[in-house]
């Protein structure tokens, strides 16, 4: 594995988006992962529609009652990948623009531009997460966002952050070998996370969180996806 | 202990004179409203948001002490309570167990 890796430098990541006041982070995490996989499969970077997922994806987790994708009221990336398998794929952002509000489904299957051939969950092992990131493209991950409301820049490495309270869906796009942490007198390796709160949050819309001990549960729910087709 | 890395464990005082920090709260709030184009429809709403903002200044300072390798401070969410922030900007359904029907990714080589 390389010590530093960043899919942004390789052209696999679309510009930072803004979900607005809508709990649709799960949709942005899902499209981000598929945008990367589609880029790896076709060499073309295409911005995909989150609104299609918000309006049309109501897939439920068969194991847990109430865990259904429900637009601005929340969802799960794995459910969304399942929806994309069932529906045939997703259209471009420009063909189904984001509104930040729940609406009726206006999915036009003839405009599908990217589809899922397979998705998998990655084990809770940072080396495996890094390997899957490098091999398969950006990864959809869940995270505890407790420290993100006040985050501005740098590598977030809080002393305490519950690993089991995952409440936000984001996209892992790379990692770095270390940013110097003066108070801890050592280099801290970190993950590079694409968020969906616009470019005026964090480091131009990105978040850095330290690697090594599943901080804020960032290693707990990781999904990788493979793209199938393109038009 | 689940969330504590003993290698990194350090004890620091995390509470100090809140009054110092809030001294410029009004100035910070004015800058915040300007930077993020915030406006409030009534004086009551404005005053309430200012109260929330002051609480979040204290929260940011606490976060800074407990997360010293990052920079914490005023963000576009500084006029929101924690529950408003969760309700409006998060949205991952509570779930930690991996779904049984999902395939597990094959183990990849990580050397060389």
C-alpha cells in the first residue's frame, strides 16, 4: 500500500456538493462511491443524482424494522446500493437535479448513466479499508459526526468519540501518512473524507480524521461498490 | 475505555473562564451572520439564536481542547442546537451490524 493516496488527484471525485437542510447524507455517500467506481470502469467522471435516491429509494433493511431509506429523514448506503441494483441504475445530476426536499419519484430509466454490478462490505481492518480504497475507488462510510459541527480544519483525532453512534454518511477518498500533531509529539496518519455540507465547511468541504483506532467509528460501516455499465 | 487510546492518553483541564471566551460573542455573532448570510425573522428568534451561538462557542472551545490536532471554532452550524444539527444535517439510520445479505469484500493483499 502507498503511504499517501488521494482519488481527487486521479480525477475520480466530483466537486463537493451541499445537501442543505435535509438528512440525505446517505444519498451523497452512495453517489460518491458510484461516481468513483463509474470513473474506474469507464474513465469518465459523471456527477450522479442524489435526488433520485431521495425521491425513489425506499428500500428497507430486511433485518431491522424501520431501517428504510426515507429521503430527507435518513437512509443507509447499503440499502441504496440494493435499490440501484433493483432499479437499474442512476441518472446524471443534470437530468434529476437536487432540490433538498422530499418529492415524488420522477426516475426515467432511459436516462440511466451508471449502474451497480456488485457491492460489498469491507471488514473492520484499516489495512483492508485502505486496500479496497486503492483498488476499487472511494468508499461509502458511516461516521459519528459529534465533532463535525465545530470542525474547521486539521486532522480530527478526538480523545473520546463513540464508535457505535454512527449518524452520518460520508465518502472516504484517500489517506495520508501523517500530519504532525504537536501535543502528541508524533505524526498522525489520517483518512481524507469528502462531506456533503458545501465547500464553506471544513477544508473546502473535506474532513481529515486520524487513522489507527476506528476513531468515531469510521472503520465500522464501510462499503465498496463496482459499476456495471455506462451510456 | 472503548474510546480511549492509552498511547495517546493525556489529562488536561478542559474548563476555564467562560466569561473570557464570551467577551466578544456579540462581535463574533455579527461576523457569523455576515459571513454565512444568516438573518432571523424576529427579535425573539435572533436572541434565541445568539444564545445558542454562545453555547456553541463554549462547545467549540471544549472541542479544541479535546481534539487539539484539528481546529475547531465558528462554522455555519454555530447557531444550531445539537439536536437541530442532527435532525437537519445528518441522516444515517441507526445501524451498526453489517447486513447479513451483503457480500463481504474479499481480503486483499496489503504487502508490496
